[in-house]
C-alpha cells in the first residue's frame, strides 16, 4: 500500500493525529473543527497561557465558545502543548502562524520558517502538511518543501504538502471555519488528494486549485481587492469633499445598481492584521521579479493618509470655533480597528491620537473593548464616556461600535468629527462634521 493510500485509509477511519501549529483566531477554530469531525487533535503553541487554557477546556477566543471547546477536551479529542516533539507522532499538520510585516514593510515569515524547521526535524513518511498563513506565492514550495525533503522524503510520494488560505473573519457570526469555502492547492495531485481528503471531513465546501502558488495568490487577490477598493472610496471621499458633494449619498445611490458595483465606505484609515499587510506580501514578491505593483503601493499611500485627513478635519472644525487644537480637549471614540472587536492591530485610531497629541491636543479616548492603549505605546487608559464626552471640545468618532448610544452622543457632545457617518439624521445639539 502506498503512503498516500495508507494516509487516505487512516483519514477515512479517523485514525489520523492532526496537529495544528498556532492557536490564534485561525488555528483554534480549525483545531475545534477537526476534533468535532472525530479526529484526535493536538494544538501546538509557544504561548503556555493558551495551552493551559485549552487543556482546562476554557476558550480565550470569542469565536470559540468554551461550551464548544470543553467537551472536545474532556473527551480527549483535543489537547494542547508547547512541545514541538508531538509533531513526530502527527500524521497531518496545519500551520496557522502569524505572518506580520517587518518595520520596513517586508514580509516577516520567521514564524513559518520556525514551524517548518520544527516539522523538518520530525517529518516521517505518510505525513501531510498544510500551510494556512497568508503569504507570498512560492512560500510553500520554497520554504517548507526543502525543509521536509532534506530528510530524503519525496513530496507526493512519501509526504504531502499543500496551501490552504485561512478565511477567518473575527467576530463574524454567520461565516465560520466550517461553512466558509476553503481553497486548497497541492504541490502534486497526490498532495491535493491527501489535503482534500482530510479537510473535506471538517469543512463543508472545498475549492481545489491547480497549485500551491494559485492558492497563495487567491488569498492575496481577496485582500488586495479590499485594500484597493477601500483606498478608492477614501480618495472619492476626498474628491467629493472638494466638490461639495456628499460621498455617503453618492455611495448609497451607486449601491442601487444591481450589478457591477460593490459598496465600500470611507473611513479614518485601514487597520487589522490582514488588509493593511497582506497586499504588501504580494508587492514585495513582485519587486523581487522587477515588477512594481502600483495599485497596492497607491492603495497603501491613500489608506495610510486617512488619519492625517481626519486630523485636518478636526483642525478645521476647531478653527471654525476659534479654537486651536493646542490645548483643546479631544475625545477619540473607538480605538479598535473595526467595530465590535477588541483588536487594535494597525488601528488608525492610534495614528489619529498620536497626530492630535503632536499638535498639542489634550487627547483622551474611549472604547468599550479596550481599557488601555499602553501596550500600543500610547500612554492612555480609556476614560469614562459620561465624563469625557461632555468635557470634550471635539469628539472624533473613529470606530462605530454597536454598543454606542449615538443619540446620547449627539445630545451631549458640542462638536463631532464623524468619520463613520453614524450621526447622520440623529437629533442632538452637537455640530457634526463628516469626512
Ligand atoms: N474598512 C473601511 N471601509 C470599508 C471596509 C473596511 O475603511 O468599506 C476598514 C475597516 O474599518 C478596518 C479595515 O478596513 O479598519 C479592515 O476591515 P475589514 O472589513 O476588511 O476587516 P478585516 O481586517 O477583519 O478583514 C477580514 C478579512 N478576512 C480574512 O482575511 C480572512 C477580509 O478578507 C474579509 O473580507 C473581512 O474580514 C470581512 O469581510 O469582514
């Protein structure tokens, strides 16, 4: 029996030990789905707090309720460890580690390299490895493949290697790991067969593609599409402002077109761990091939200009009232990168705060999910809204959390720069300035 046939049989009989490396917002939900599908799953993470929490059956992610996790841990289907040596006994490994950017906006694949080195030392015949982390086309075959093949194992015969981009949208209550279509590309047809056999047991819909590079590119197209279209609508907002046209009315009217249009909305900038970063993985790779990805570069410029644009609106709004920014009390509402999450990674709110402080503004912030910004290098703790808002000379709405009572805000603020168009049509005494 070939190594592939053996693996396929073990998958069919649920005799496969699945390892998931990286137990964050991607890896933990994936580990849970494999465990729910009847596999024994071991999660591997460098953070002992995550490992301990899982082994206590307690979830640290809003997207994975403890009542969903605990039974899988109690039954022994799901365990966690910081010890990479468990990979020696794994038949399948999914790599779900971070892929940040360096401070020079170059890809930082150090986590992928570390995981690949760990796997390379423990690889054995019959093993399936699937990379899920967002990365530039070529990573799977240039970084992971040689580290496993150096053991004398042949890809597609002795071990199987694929790429399957994560499509987790934190906080999305409709689209979860199980019911979101999953793209998969293998190094060889046998690799694709092994990967789809395993993932098909835990994910409702698979989308096989011709290669790992195609699968790596699918993810980058998805997120570059968003970054470029958000930049387009941000620039449209700036142009409408100069023309004296209401961008929000224009978008709303354009969105009535039943085909060929998809609305995006202007804002104070683009945050998160995906949209501001992923496209730069692609532009970096193309630079090594002497091609300049102009849309990605321009989108990055336009989106990263938005915090300055918002601060310009604050300066003008205070100026209208004969107030300099310097010495004015300014309250930033919302620090998270998008509504109803507690994540401040790359959040434009941090830029808005820093830019206002640099102009001498006395800046406070409020966010129901984020008690302090000190870990982000901003020496501020969230203020009490009932105290901070009425005392502010200007309020800047940066993140439109659903928890906010916009009627109360409009009724108790004097001046508001509303970057999210949430106060339109809401009665209140505040003077409201939009983007
Ligand atoms: N943003 C705008 N205008 C828009 C849309 C977003 O300014 O019209 C801003 C948001 O405020 C945020 C940033 O862009 O700061 C990113 O927003 P996002 O809605 O793209 O949210 P993310 O970063 O959580 O993106 C994730 C991505 N999911 C994955 O990578 C698996 C993305 O592909 C999803 O499309 C997105 O969720 C989603 O649709 O919610």
